[in-house]
C-alpha cells in the first residue's frame, strides 16, 4: 500500500478508534496492583461502570477478550451436561454455541437466516415445550457484529416469562454496550457479557460479566470446572479494591477515562448519536442502490451496518481497493456471509464529520471497484445529518 498523509480510517466494527484522552490515561506509570493507589482506582471504577450496564448488580472485570467473558458466563452458571438454548443470529452467536459445546453442555440451536434477530416467539414456543425445565439457559447476542442486526432483548425476556420457564437469560453485548440502549436489570438479564474494544473506546484486553442475584445463586450450584473465571474470588477481592490475580492495570486507567467521557456526553446522547449515524449510513447505502443486510426495520444496529453487494461482485475486493487507495479499513464478511458483504463500523469515538469521510471513502471505493451504484449516497447521508442539526 502506498504511503499517504492523514490518519488511517479504522471503520471496522471493533476494535474502534481509541480517544487521545484514553490513550494518555493508559500511558500513565504502572502502579502496585496491591497498593493503596490501585485500591482507590478500583473503588472508584466499579460503581462508575455499573450504570453503563444499566444495573446495580456486581460487574466482574477480566483481563481477557470477550470470548473469555462468554466462557465465564457459562462456567459460573452451568452444570456438566446442562442444556442451553442458543439462537443463531450470525457468526458470533455460532461461535458462542461452539464454545458451550466444548464445555460439555448440551447445545440446542434455533436456526436463523443471519438477517433477523432472535425470534421471541420461537424461543417462547421452545420453552413452552420444556415443562420440566431441562433448558438451563437461553443465550442471545444482543447486537450481532457479523450482520448488523440487534435482537429485541426485552421481548425475549417477556417470552421466557410468558412460558413460565426458570431458564437464565445470558446476553452478549460486546458490540452494543455503550453504543445501543441496554438495561441489564430492567430487562431481566441474568448475565451480561461485554468487551472493552468497541463502545467503551478501549483497546482489546478487558471483558466483563454483569451478574444478577439469580445468576449468583446458580453459581453456588454450578459444577463446571472453575479457576481463572470464577466470579466469587473476584467479587471478594473487589470489596478490598483488589483482584485475585494481576489485573490489566493500565487498561483500567483507560476504562476510568472512557467512563468519564461517556458520563460527560450522557448515555442517552451517546445512544442517539449512534442511532443518527446508523440511519445516515443506511440512507447512503440505499441511495447507492445497494441493500442493507438487516431485513427488519426494528432490528437495525446502531453500531454497524452490513452492506450486501449484488451477485457477482466481491466485497473483499471492494475492501482491498478502499484500503489501498484511501487508507480505510472496513469489516469483512464473516462465516457464511463470506465475500458477499462488507461492514461499516460507526461506533465508539466517532462524530458526524468522521462518518461523512467514511461514507465518501466507501462511495469512491465502490465506483473504483466497478460496483454499479448511484453516486448520491453521501448526499443522502449528509442531508439526514443536516436535518439532525437544524
């Protein structure tokens, strides 16, 4: 790739751009993670983190990727051979199901078309057919990063309740937390899974479990092998401002600064900004004459938009052209979507002008790659953004 001036546009759906304030916080000198300065950080950090999850329940922080938080959610609540109900909304929902199988759980997957979220009616029907309560948990990805589809978690909770089923509700918010409205306690979620590298505006390296009282009770009767992922030693140590193992100290400094930024903007404004950028991106895609992968207007993601190309055109080639000519990275198609889609990330530390530049690069790249489009996508997005500021 030829050298170019200006900054690289990182418009994948995570890891996202890290704000300068957060980078400066991370670069602080490392302190003793068993000393009083670090204890003060933890004591400040944990209460500040809870509102982002929409809860007063405890939140456990791990030095890991989001995959680790998936394993922690299951390992702390399940017994060997327990049955879990998964909904196939995309690539990451499928990976979570595979992980559950490797833990020795019986995994039942409701198949999906990767263009819709988890269907509350299908979940309700399956639970109604399980009067003995053999299904121990329902696992759902809130925002499927591979497809740009957001499942309707409150309706899924209502479906579980309507079936009068005791199953736990485990929800992956890795690409929705701090980007899309989410309410762990109000929506009756038992374990929320999250990661640092998307809406929280940090590098990869931290993951999270928010834990309901029902989930904690399940931990006490769980039987899967546990050590690193065990909630109880972490919660016990956190009371004293510590962790049972060496934490990612400097990432926690960054997390504190990211939480300050979210508080300054206000979570409702953060969510509205993401929805505005998502709507402008969809306006551009449709004005180009292309198709948004998400097929249900109720389920469009505020974090990313997956763009479906016409038959015969290669989304990976489009991404290569855009990277080589304009120094911008877009998300690839994952799993069975392959080279049929590319994904535009519009989450985290991002504003209207950043989106305008992103969509300009996409429009130029589509034309250079020979994809037949109408050259008015950017204008459609700008019109929508302008209306928001009128």
